[in-house]
C-alpha cells in the first residue's frame, strides 16, 4: 500500500539527495554567520570594557584638574610651599 501512495524508496532517496545538495552550499554561510555573531559579541564586550575605562579616565582627568589635586602634587611631589610658609626637610642620620 505504501507504493500506491507514491512513496517509493527511489523517491525518498531522490528527496534525500536533493536535500543534501541544497544544504551543502548553505553550510559554509551558516558557519560564517555563526563566527561573525561570535565576533560581534566579543567586540560588544570589549566596547563595554573600554567605555568603562574611558569613564574612569575622564573622572581621573577631572580630579587632576582640580585645584586641590594640583596643590597636593605641588606640595608633595615638587616640594613647593605657599608664600610665607617655610618648608622643613627632615634629615635622617
């Protein structure tokens, strides 16, 4: 009865071969799309990390430009004093 419905083994094999023939050219493209999506995800993660670093650097830049930071660096690293002040340098024996 299965032959009367038009499902001969030859037809099933032909459909299978045709499916393989149609899938073969598409498979490399699917892999390329998969790889590109993976790369896109990596780049988006890298972008998020770089944006975070950029925010931190912008905040550091704003703090570095403040008068309190400039004064702290001038006193501690450059040994500068305000007019009228005397700097005492400790000499170790």
